C-alpha cells in the first residue's frame, strides 16, 4: 500500500502536469484562434494575420519569410496577363521564364518568337520548362523520339530547338537522360493508349506516370535600376491560357478556346525573392553553377528594389520534392485554415479538389468553430481531367457528412467567352485575411509530387478585388452549388466509382 506522503506526491505531480498541458494547449490555441474573431470587413485595422507570433509560426512551418512594401497587381485571364508579359519584355534587361507547358501552338510560337528576338538582341533569356508536361499527345512524343536522329537535344520539340538556336538558355526539367529513353517513352505511351490492359500486364513495364512534374509558373523580367517584375500564378504558355477571357476566339493551330485563370504581378522585395528562387531552381535541375552570361545579371539585380513603397506584404512559399522543402504549401493551407478566426469565411478556388486528410480535417475544424469554407472547382463538363471531378465528389461528401458549413460549387463552362475550364489556384482567409495565388492545386499531385509555388499576399486593395471576383464566381452564370443530397442520392455504382477514383488519385496522382 502506498504511503500517504507518496499519494500526496503523485497528486502534486499530476496537478503540475495538468497545469502544464492546459497552458500548452492555450498557448497553441493562441496561434490558431486569435482574439479578433470578427473584424469589420473592409477596414484597415490590424488583423489576426499580422500578429508577430503567428508570422513567426508561418516562418517555421513553411520555410519562408514575408517581405513588406511590395506592389501586387491582379491579372485575371490571359487577356490581361499575356499583354502584360509582352509589355514587360519590351524593356527588360533579362527575361526568366518557368512554365509547366510550352506548347507548339499559335500562342507558344508567338512567345517563342519574342523570346528569341530578345535573345538575339543580347538580352539574357532563360526558359525552364517541364518536358513531360509539354507533351500534348502521343503523336508529339513519337515525333520527338524521331527527332533524335535529326540532332535535336534528346528529341526536344522544334519550338524549343529554335529558341535554343537563337541564344535562349534552355533548362529542361524531367527530360530523358539518355536518347533511348525517348523511344521508351513513346513506345510505352503508344502501347498504353492502344491497349491499356495488355500494357499493364507486361512484366517489368516502365509506364510514364506523372509522378513528378516541375509545375511552377514564373515570368520574371529585370529592368533599369535593379527593379524586377515577377508574374506568378496558374498560366502556362499555351493557347488555352493566352485566350482566357477572349470572346469567340480559338487558337489557330490547336483549336483550343480560352480557360479562366489568374496571375498576379509582384514588384518589390518579394519579386527579388522569386527571382532568387528561379536561380536556385536552375542549379537544382542542372546540377551546375549558373552560366557565365547570368553571373553579372545575378550580381546587378540582387540589391533592394528601387522606388517600390507600396502596401502589399508578400510571402513566397515553395514545395520542392527534390529538396527538403516538401509539403510546405500544403502546410500553409492547413495552418491558415486553422488560424482563420471563428465565424469567418474561407474561399478556395482550385482546378482539382482531392485534398489530403490533413486538409479535410483542417476544413472541418474551422467549420466546427462557426466558420464556413466554400470550394469552387471544375465540373465534369469543364474539367480537362474529368476523373478528378469524380474524386472531388467523394472528398466533398466526406466533409459534408461532418459539417453543414462546407459549400461546394462547380464551374459552368463558357467556351464562347473564353472560359471553358477553370484553372486558377486562389484562396482567401477571413474577411480581412491574406490571399493565396499560385500553381498549387488541392490534390495529391501538387501536395506530394510536383514542384509548386504560391505567393501569400496581405493587401487590402487586392483583397477587395478578390472579394468582387468571388461574388462573381458564385453567381448562377458561373457556377452551380452541389448539395449533400446531390452526392448522397447518386446511384450506388457512381458512389463506388467516386470512392475508388479518390483513393486511386492519392495512390497515383
């Protein structure tokens, strides 16, 4: 039997531990659930997001830092983003482009022509693109394999070869390391398309699955005095992006109509951060030091920006599976969902919605505190990957079964208005909180496999623009609300299909 003194000692220690854990819990909650839970919409008062303790938490959780005194200009659709790119290039002292797709269509050829022209004029021009991502079809891949015999580096497309010949520095990501791999790619994909069952049964078959992609999009230009302009967002170099918002037009080569997408142009210290990230990426993907032509550029443009004294606070967050900066963007979403004050709205627009359990739990947690989460994603009719709309239905239903404060909207395609597919990646947190714009989708491909980046922006004027866009998106002309009953009353085979597709997406995508 324990002595009275021993019992008292245990009781004392228990009390100490209880006090410790309660204190720890309260301390943690102070990060995630700030006291100004219901700020007035549209005011300039200091918000929960600007709290120093919370900023320090974001620094640690996302391996990033915030910079002040930036400008942030919203560029909705290609009709606004692409003219701005050409305008910036006309006076640029260097041009750095990073894209997932560089398509050989009308839009791609125009961009390649201007980039080549600037390179021939002696301006340092660098294009980093994803080789796998830029393969639009099996025919293109087969053609690239045949081009090996014509002396094109690793079978690259003519449009890339022509830029290289003009003096553009080409940095391919995900390119085959040996010539025979091009033939392997072509044969595997041809077999997979012609007879998928037989291809999958082949012993030791190496299939082309998009297990890793360099999915970031940067368009960086340097100007006199050391100033840098960086356009980031979801737009690739292809006709469907350039024609976004253009009424009644198709790309003359691909025949594609425009997609809806959003970029943002950053000027100020954050643009320098994006520029430095681009240079680091080059070294990661090439394994070499910067080319001599870029060393002087790096030195000249590494100083603080001149003349930028604007109000936007910007944080660049990167997910890079080839380095130790993995899942940082997903963590950014999770922390912001948990930190948004109770009873405030969160809006997320994502081309593909198949969130991890970590994100689903964070969504549910916010709604349990009285907040709401609204997600806008593609419908089966508008999605360029319809299977992901099926996966989205399963994820949404799982959340809806836990909360009645989660709302799902699906995009209505408007090809005549140049808005067939919704490709943007945009989110806003609380009434006066920050916004996210970038390349990251809420799916496994972005969360685990791809190189991705977003900018987290705290700026009142930009936020008001985003709020106006959100109101437009949720109107009946642009989207349709999907209710819990719509998902629960689907035929049982559809529900099984939805479940299997979601699980497969997290295994493969």
